């Protein structure tokens, strides 16, 4: 769902830059009296690592966990939005996963719409059934985020098709794949509620969480291999082909497409994944400690 450069004209891109900055700024304001916990940093890194695991889906596409709703459920909407924004920013600047001009739209879709909608859906539905609430939050959060992407692309003057085409294409793909997002979200919430209720209450994590991130990084080359061998692509890539969209990258990234020039691509994926996790973790912890320092002064 990461929109690359070339899909959005500058007016649409600019509008969503402004909207995203406003919401992220308000989120920081709302967190001014709260102390971010270790879960903020670890969950940010875990979501980055999880997004590297693409698995094939029958029908010619592949999917990966996005994690916006889970971030909202576990961290709350304001901290969750900041965590996702950190992930998306590093993906854009280091790996060219999402265009620089589309950063505002990508943050709006995945770090704001997905996070806030997932959080409030879960808060309402969990009163009746916690697991069902988490599933619907995960499924509908990513689906509505994709519809927003279709809305942005459809309004763009960069290509000929309008909203009547772009919204159904993006919404349909992700409504189907969002089922997996919902299952994973519900599974994580159910596990934490039964086995790690203390984490949900205190939002502090231990060494086991870092071990999980290491496992996710280690698995990333395997998932990359199978996704390539079956020739499946992500939903937005399939939608772009249907809609005749063309990328116009203005920046290749330091480690483009999670590879390292000159290295075997799968080894490059492993190393770049580890680098990305470390950058996300350090940036998230820097935000955490900056907020803590301001709160203490």
C-alpha cells in the first residue's frame, strides 16, 4: 500500500503532507503529559520487521502485515500514529519503500486512518467480544486505508482514471487480503490478553520481544525467496498495472528495495532488515526519551 513517486500530483501530495503533519503534531501535543513506554520502541521495530514478510496469496498477489490497527490497540491512537510514522519514514528514506512526494499520503493512510480507525473500532467492539473486535479492527482498518489510497490516486491528475475505478480496485484487493491482517491482529491481542496481560497494562517489554524481532528478520530472506519464485506482487502493484500508473522515482534510497548493492539479494535482505530495525528502534527510543525529558522538566 506504499504509494510511490509519480502516482500523485503535487497538489494532492501537498494536501496530505499538511494533514499528516497536523495530526502528528496534535498527537505529540496529546502525549505531552504521558510517558512513552518501552513497548513504543519495540513495537515500532517489530512492525517494521513484520512488514518485510511477504507471503503469496492465490490469485497472483502477495500480502504483508501492516500493523496500524495493532499499534493503535496496544499503544493508543496518538502513540500508535507516531510509531507507524517512524516506520514509514525510515522505509521511505532508507529503502525507497513509498515515495518521498507520497510520504504524507502514506502516513495519512497507514499511520493515521489505519491506527485511529482500528483503535476506536476495537474500543467499541471489544466490549462485546475482544477477539472479534481485534479482527474487525485489523480487517477494516487496512481496507479503509486502502480506500483512502484509491481516493488519493483517483483525485490525482497524473493519470486518466477517476474515483469510480480507483476506489473499488484498491478497496476490493485489500478487503480480501485484510482478512489476514484481521486474523493476525486478533491472534496477537488474544495471546497478550491471556499470556501477557501485564504487557497490556504496563506496556513494558522484556528480552523475549527482541528475540521475536530477530526471528522476523531471519525469516525475511525466506519469504522474499518464495514471493519471487512464484512471481506474485503486492496489491498496489497489481492495481497500478490495471490503472496504467507509472512510477517516477526522485530518490532511490540508501538500500533500495531492502537490498545491498553487490551482495546476494537474500543476504542483502537479511542485512538491510537488521539495519532498518536498528534505525527504527533507535529513532523510536529517541522520541521516547525526548518526550520523557520534556515531561520531567
